[in-house]
């Protein structure tokens, strides 16, 4: 995966992955946007979730890890549809059509947390 940061605005980051799809936070659908506030330390960094739709192929989901702190770089990470559903669930958004909703509900009932690896 190749990252290319194209400017000061974090919404202009583009990634090219193996199927030659361009992931662009300026054009793709934002499913979750973390709060931003440069004056408060709690909102200097965050994770947004995006969906990149492709014709005739399944959508790609990715996390945009961003920072408003000087000198820190933003990154994009592809994730599975299941992980996208779990990310939304961790934010209190339940989307049965995204990922393995039933599997996530079973794990939650057993006491497992969501997205520990993020």
C-alpha cells in the first residue's frame, strides 16, 4: 500500500491499493467522523471510517487516523467489512448490513470488547 499526502488539509489524503482503487477521504463516503478541536487535547487525534464504493465489486472500508498535532502524519488503513461494522458498533452505531452483525453480538454477549487492536 502506498500513502501519498497531498497537502495540509487532511481530507486530501489518497492511497493506492493492489486493485488500483484510489481511496480519497475527500470523495469517499464518511461513515463516522471523530470530533476535532485544536484547542482541546482530547480532540487533537482521532479515527474516521470511510467506505470506498467500486462498480461490480464489494466496497472497501478504511480507517483514517488523523492528527492536528504539528509533525504527526495521517495514515489510512484498509479494514474488513466485519471490522467496519465493529468500529461503528464501538461508537454506538449498529448497522446489521455491515459485516458480521450476528458474530459481533455473540462476542459482545461473551464479554469481548470491540476493536481492541485499534
